[in-house]
C-alpha cells in the first residue's frame, strides 16, 4: 500500500512525533510511505518539504488580514499535488494543515476529483470550524450549524480585519462532502463525538483511535538520582509539562499552589521567560534533551497536574500514566477519559478542588495508584495495537470504492 501523510511538522512536537512513528511503522511493514511537512530541509527517507519561509510568511499575513487561513500557498500546494500525482497514493492522511502552508481548496479538490481515500486525524477542531482550533473555553458552538460573527476572531489563527468564518465554514463543508471516501479519526471519544455533530458527519467512517505512547521509553524509572540532582530528596513533587509556560498554560495556578503547599516542590518542564519570578519551591528545568529524560521526570513526580481545559487528547497525561504517575486534570474535553480511575478530575480551574485533589494524592500515596496507571496506559496507548486500528480503517475505507485508479 502507498500511504501519504501531510502534517505541519515531522518528528518535532506531539503531532510530528506521531507522524514519524507512523511513517516508520509503515516502512517496517513493507508499505510505501511518504511524508510532506514544513520542517524537513533535505529530501530523505521519502520525507519532503512543502513551501518555504517566504510562502509561510505571506500565507500568515494574508490569513491575518483577510481571515482566510488555508486559502493561500497556491504555488506550493500545486507543486504538492504534482508530487501526489507521481506517487499515486492509496491513502492520504491529513493532520495539522492550519500552519500557513497549504491551500485547502486545491488539495481537497484534488483528493475528491480522483477519489483518493482520505483520513482526517483530529488533533484539534480546526477541520470542522470556520476559524478556531478550540472553542470550549469560549463556550462557542456555532460550528454545529454554521459559523458566523466569530467571538474569538482575534485568538489563534487571528484575523485582524475581516470575519470570514461563514465563508470558511461553507467552503470546508463543500470540500469535505465532495470527497467520496472520507474517514475521520478522533484521537479521543470527546473530539470524535464533537465531529459527529459537525460538517464532518458526512464522513463514511468515523472512529476513535487514541494517540499512542512509546511504552518502551515511557515507563517507570528509578528516580533517586534525578531527585538528588534537583535537590528534592523526600519532597512531595507536583509536575507540570508544557512547550512554553505562561499564564494561559496555567503558570499562575502553579504559583498559587506553590504558596498553598510550601512544603511541596513543583517542577515545571518546558520553556519559560527568563524574567519570570517564581516562588522558591518551584523548579523550572527548561526544555529537556530527549524523551527518556522526560520519562524520568514523569517517574520522579508524585502527581502530574494538567491545567488545560481544551484537550483533544492530552499526550502529556498519557505519558505520565505510562510512567506510573497519577493525574489531576480539569473535568473538560478529553481529560476525564484519560484520567479514568488514575487520579482526580476537578471543576474547571477550581482552585479549592485542585488543593483537595493534591491533598488526596498525598494521603493515599502515589504507590497505591502507580500500578493501575501503567496498566491503563498499556491498555489504551499501545502503539502496535493502535497502529493496527489505523490499518483497519485504511482497509475499510479503500474497500468502499472500486480498485485503485491511476492518476493521469
């Protein structure tokens, strides 16, 4: 089988890691696998770069001025289509396309015209809205019927002047409905159920497949050496992980918790403004060098706290579970289904409930939950099993039509 993945990045960040791991799996399985992305400078191992810096900046400027993310990058997308014609894929898998590099009408019209089985992976909600990637924090559900008069126009993918959300919504609906063999994969039950109420309800196959975790890396490690290095010793440790810490990511919550629990230590993994003033019991370790080091930090903590209220999956939570660390998370979006019985969910950003949940973990101890955390991670986030589910949906989608058609 010949498979193409298109994603903003390769290897970098959670979607980039997922893209790479799927690519490696397909190659090891004997398939012809290709990846198109924006961050690969050299063509190697069937990984190709889309566009260039000038194109990305032009797309970003056009999107901000006109409010039409996904309507620029015409030349680079036509070049991509020519490459796809040469490859003649059996399946195309679309991930993050809202990063100023793809012309959505050109790409989707091509997939529809030649009846190429297409799988959309919902790492966020952009595919079925007229503008945004997330909406729960703003309590906007216009996407269920028709986006217009967007209340969050100036947030991510911001438009500075025009509200084109109705145009974008109508365009996406028309383009996706035209693809004869369209499949939708939600990376959680939550996002799949949202998609079933959206313009993507036209998809022939809709299925939840959790993101996977590399369980050979994300597993419990002995933490004595790391605790000694960080000066933690027998302290109760609360861990937070983000690409970059600011108040939107929950930094203010961790500061408040540090003052409320002065005898605990809080460790924050990820980038942070060097001018940020932190309480003395918060340790900012910065960006870690590799996945093994990240897994060791998960293993070292007594509890992992995820302050997000907008998670289509929550890979950091899954990784924490795999390392035997219980979770405290907000009772929103995909958070509860990941936590299960391996921690606590709290009403969104209710500080008193966060305090109570931390105290409960202190009382029962991490060890009482660790084994169940690891078992849950192995059950839900097994890479081989979840990739097999992708193979199944690819086979089912392909079988809906006639035999493979050559593209002239």
